C-alpha cells in the first residue's frame, strides 16, 4: 500500500520520500552560482550601513538583507535610504509586509496550542493592511517583500499579474510559514512565491527532497535565532549548498534576543547584532571556496530608484562565459559563489590584497561551479 502511494507521488512530479542518498542539485542561480548570502533582521538604514561596513572589513559579498519589523515601522525617507544603499551595491532588500495575528489582540497566539497562528493574517482587515505594506514598499522602489500567509501570497500574486504591483515584484516567503514538505512548498511556488525560507530543523535528506520538487531558491538558516531553534549548522554549509542549490545561506544569531518590532530604543543592540551576523559569514569562506562573487546587477528584484549600474566583472567574462583565470586581480572573477567538486580543480583560496585594493588569487584555479571551463584565456594585466 505504501509503495502505491509513493508511485502516485512520483507520477505527480514529487519525490517518493526523503532522499537519503543526498543527490547533488543541478539547479543554479541565473549566473551559475550555487549559493548566496543573506543577513536577516536588518531593521533600518543604520543597520544596513553597519552590515555594509562589516562586509567591507572582511571583504565579503552580501547578496540580500531582510527586515522583520515591517514596512509600516519605516518612514519613507528610511526606506529610500535603504534602497539607495542597496542599489549602489546591487543588493536585494526584502521588507516584511506586516502585521500578523501575533501583533493583534487575539488570545490564541499566546495559548500553548495556538502559537502556530501567530504569523498568519487575522481577519480581512489585516489582509488589507499587509497588501498596503506591499504596495507602499513597491512605490518607494523596493522590489522584494516578505510574506508569511498563503492568502496574502495568492492575492499579491494576482495583483502582480493584474499590474497593480510591478511585474518584477518578488515574494520571499518567511520561515514562519513553516511549510515542511515538497508538496506544500511546491504549492507556495505555484501561488507565486519566488524564494522560500524552509523551517530551521529539516535534515539534509528532507531538504534534498524539497529541492527535487521545487525550482525556486531556498533560504536556509545556517545559524538560527533561539526562538527558531537556535541551531548552528556551520559545519554543514558545504553539504547544504551541494544538496539545496540555488540557496540563500542565512546567518541569524544564537544567544541573541528577538528585537521585533525594532526602534530607536534598541538601536545599539540592533547594530551590534547586524555586525556579528556579517562576521558569522566568514565561515562560508572556510567551508567553501570562491565565495566572493558579486550580486547580479540584473536581478528583477533590485531596488528601482534608478536604473542599476552594471557590475563590471573581469575583462573576458563579457566575451566568453567559459574560461580559466590565472592570477586574476579582480575579486569578481568568481562571478558567483561555488563549491568545489571532485572532478574539478578547486580554488586554492589563497588571496592577498593588490595595489588596486582588490583581492588577488595567488594560484590558478578553475571555478568549481563549472562556469569557466575550457578556454585558457587570461585577463590582461590590470583587469
């Protein structure tokens, strides 16, 4: 009987069960990268500036920041300031579309068995408030919002299809949605989700099964806040990337308080937490080679204050997609993060800072994502 059920699932395009063989994912981001880095709980322009300062300090690329207190708690000027900072770095910003049941006067959210309703929208008025948050964010140049309610996702998707929202508006699904199996997450994708934050406690086999069923990027906490389990999976980074690509590696903090809704009364704490989250990203450079690829300048969900400027990678990348770099002087040579695979020569990952201030690879390497194979063309000196 169980085998008949598994065959039926396979016929629907779903895996027959959790994939304990841990097959590697062949899916990639549009530029061929396997993973990107996200910093959550970036609650305003000051926090974003702190994130960027720390990223520069450690020579890291942050591809996305997300915010949790909600669009309503940011002023127009604060949202525009965040959009300008992110647009200058070709970085995505995702703002939470609030409110939810936990911020309302209902009692079920504080009951022992009712906490699961906390992230959902309570009543039709809250759905209206949430959609107003989405539209306000879009009007101020933001092209990515966090949603935690399937009804809001469905209606927002219809608004995007009808032209009420920009066609490049992206819906990032919060970890609080809590869908935990391939069928549920595939349903969210069909409703319009563009990226999905899976629960923090899924095994690699469960993640592999989800990846087989869905095509959108997965967001995975490598270090989860205490109120989401407090799990620390730093040692699993390489396997998470191999199995779940394309994946956003999300760095929360254990032993840190929940600061939602944030404000000036928590500003010093918020900034300190933002800086430490970036420092945690150094684990990526230890676990995986070639972690400094730039964010894509042509992603549809970049801030739209002005047309984004193209990030100019190494000289020959615009002419040939497949190449091998030697002694490259530009940190953009990786053009996306990758994980070494056994049949390719891995990046030696020894860098020094050249006179131009950019990272220099001390050894020849072949990008393990398989993007630059074949040609032995070298970039000209100074490129």
